[in-house]
C-alpha cells in the first residue's frame, strides 16, 4: 500500500477496514507529512494503545481461570449477583462457565461497562459460554429471609440451573454452604475474574429487563430508569403513591403495600 498515491479519505477508509493496525503501517502513517495523515496516525496510535491495554487487562483477569484449567478443572464457573441494594425488585444471580479460548476485551464488572457495550457483551456471553445459569429471588422472599440469605439462595439457584456441574466456583466475596464443589471467594471478583465479570453482565442485563417490564405495570416509579434503586424520583413516587408489591418492606420501612 503506497500511501503517497492515496488521498486522506482513501487512507481513512483503508484504516477502517483493518482489524488490526501493524507497527509497520503505523510507521508509514507517521512518515507521511500531510496534516490529515498525521491526525490519522495519532488516532491509530491511540487505538493500538487502547487495544494493548485491554489485552493486558484480559491477561490479568484470566489468571484464576488459567491456573485452574492447568490444574485439570474443566468447568470453572464465575458467580455474581445484582440487586442487593435497590428498594424494589428481585435480587438476580448468574453463574457462567466460559470456554478456555474465550476472548472478549473490555469485559469487566457490569457497573463499569456502558449500557450498549453491556448488552452487546451479554449477547456474546449467552452465545459462546459453555453454560449459563440464572437465579431470581423476589422482594417478598428477601423480606422473609434477609438480603444476604436471598443473595445466596439466588446464587445456588443459578448454579443449579446452569445444566452443567461445576468443578470450581469463583464467587464475588461470598461463601456458599451446602455446595459440593470447590469455592474460591474473591473480594472485588467482578473486576478480577472474567468469569465473574461475565456473570455480573448476565445478572445485570437480566435484572434490567425484568425492571423494564415492571415499569410498564407501575410507570410512575420509573423502574426502567432507576432499576428499583432509591433515586430522588423513586422516593418521591413512594411518598406519593405508596409502595408496590415489588418493594422490599424491610428496605423502605413502609409496612403496607398499596
């Protein structure tokens, strides 16, 4: 490719078609004296740096999985939950087993991933994972047994629904009782293990879809926007209309549902 014979527009289009920019191509861009090509070179260099950073992050976040696979464990599941803090709606847990060659750069704790990327990641995970399980515990059950017990119940349900027996569970800071396989609790695990991060994504997208459906039934509470968390608008709606059957009495302090 002779850049000197190409217009800046043609170079830009050529870059857009590339899956990856080589160092040699970057050097050719940098050697071109045209201001527009120099701008493209800077953009390409920044993109390469971002890609390298994501690759390094992936290497760090697969350390647990690689070590366990090397020890002969086949089904390494990440387990995480979403929805411990909201005033309304269920707590949702997920467990995900990823194949050893899985690669999804940018996968992270669902709270750190933008909505559009989170939903795109969800589709890839659901398509390519070895197994996925989801567990849901509703507000009434949360009130009956407390949120920590409900979280563990949702996690156990997710593990049971995965359809594939786990060899090892990587869990975000929780230890489960009455689970036969090996467990490794990891504080902040959704930012340290791709398997836990994947479970976090699945749980978050699943719960957000549930809350969006509830918003159609109770539009005044804005569940599609606040996911049941205690925003100012949500609190104002509770004060005006009272709680719904979806609200957690032990969280809102209101004893009767509307």
